[in-house]
């Protein structure tokens, strides 16, 4: 695990667990991105980087010729400019992300949300679908509802990365990305009209991290953007000829010339100016519910068994070479492993001299009754 992954897990584990649990019932009723009806329409992915600003007029005129998927940060400047995206992707579980939607008319826009976002998103009176990342914060939720493997996305830890993964499996047509600068050319952090841009600018522009720009100079960036850049570079390589980077002035992704979005659009077929409805394959909700309850009960049994295993293990075994015990604990946790990990990360440091296995045991003893309570509320038809 990288230091960035460790820091992210430590910072967000509580939100992943709290939001994931709160959203569980609603998520079990949602379509996933794997249920999207395939399309051949071109797709434009819109980030909130500085290269979005000059591309806005093209996006406004694009209606009917491509599906527009916006990152959450990009929604406000698009709507203000008269461009209503077809879909918006939300990844970050932090509550302040919801503030970016305050006062915005999202009618007719489909939300693609991770299952650990603020609960206000999954309960929104809009068309909402979900996706899952491969980390412990969300993996267990996808497994719980029996989501198929295409609903689990690689994202590079970036909301536009999630959008690209959705687009790549949704359409057989070409894909363009704009506003995905992954750096701060000319000291600019965001496109015009992005909320809280000045606050973020003061934070990010102090970063010592640098990436190579398209003009071969170095521009200020962040470690997280560096990880995302590697993801986009891999994706552009694997989707060569289908994905085009139109984020003019941003980080170097493919080594190829970066066209403006307007020049990319000129090569698209002319279509009637009508939105293509985003639709999903039918859901089998009763099957989902059965799979979810079965999964939760299995997790509770595994947590009980793991707590008992650790309680019966002598201290000298826990504090010596733990490879065998570690293997036994992981096997015992089974599908509940991610849940236990999140609780352990959230726990305050031990002051009683206990071992890491004591922390895992405590996590199991906390989680098992909570899970059984959740199952009971479902059986009772409660909220």
C-alpha cells in the first residue's frame, strides 16, 4: 500500500463505513453502471480543470451529438454556461461535495455515484446509478448486492477516472476528455465558475509536486493527480485511437498532439439535436435483497468466529511471527474482511498494550451486532 493510499484510508475510513452503511438499503435498489444499455454515441468527459473554460462554447453546442458526463466539480460552470450534461459522476464521500450542488437544477441529469457518497446523493429524486471501486471502502458493498464485475471500476482515485471507466464500457464510440488537466498550468487550479476554487488554489499551489506539461515544461500538481495521471496514461494507451485528450495545456498524457474539443467535434457525425435517453437493463430486486441479507449474515458469523479465534490465541503467539495467525484471521474474516479493516482504522490508538489482533477482535465484536441489527430492520420492514 502506498503512503497516499494509507493516508486516504485513514482520512476517509469513517465516512466510507458510515455512509456505506447508511446507503446500503438504497444502493441495493439502484441500477449499477454494469446495467447501462450499451450505446454507440460519442462521449465527452468533462473535468473542472482550467482547460474546460475555452471548451465551454463547444459543449453548449454539442447537444444531441454526444453524451456529456461531468465530474461533480464541473457541474456548476456547465449549467451556468447553458450546457446541461447528461450525467454527473460523484466519487468523494466528504460532505462538502454536496455543497457544489446547492441551488443547482439537476432535473433530467443522471447521477453516477459511489455507494459511500453523502446519503443525500443516493436519496436524490433523480435517476441515480451506482458503481464500486476496488478498495475496502466500497468493495464489500458491491459484493453484498451481488454486483457483477463490470460494476467495479478502476478510477486512479479520480472522479474523471471513474467517468472514463464508465464511458469505456458503456459506448463503442469515440471518447474525449476535457478539463482533466491534472496540474495547474499558469497557476490556475480550476475552470472559471468552480465553487471554492480560491480556497483550493491556495492549498494546491503550495504543492512541491510537479508533472510534465504538454509543452514539455513542468507544472505544479499534487501526488494524487500524479497517481491519476498514470491511470489516464495507461487508459489512453489501452484505448489507443478511441480516447482523445482535449485538455489543452494540461499534463502530458499520451505524447500525441492535443486537439481542441472543437476540432474533435468537427469529425463527429451530424445527428438530430435530441438527447439520447440513458436507460438501464431491468433489475431483479428480490434476488438482490436475498443476496444482501445472506451476505450480511455470513459476515456476522465470520466476525463472531474471528473474535473467538483471537480470544483463544495466546498472547505469545500474537506477538511472535504472526504469518500463520494472520493467514488464519484473514481466512476466518472471509467476506467481512473489509468491514473489519475500516473499523480498525477508525479506532483510536490502543493504550492498554493490546496487540493488533486485539483491535481486530474488538472490531469484530462491534460490527457483528450492528450487522445483525441491520438484518433485523430489513426483516421487520423498517427503515
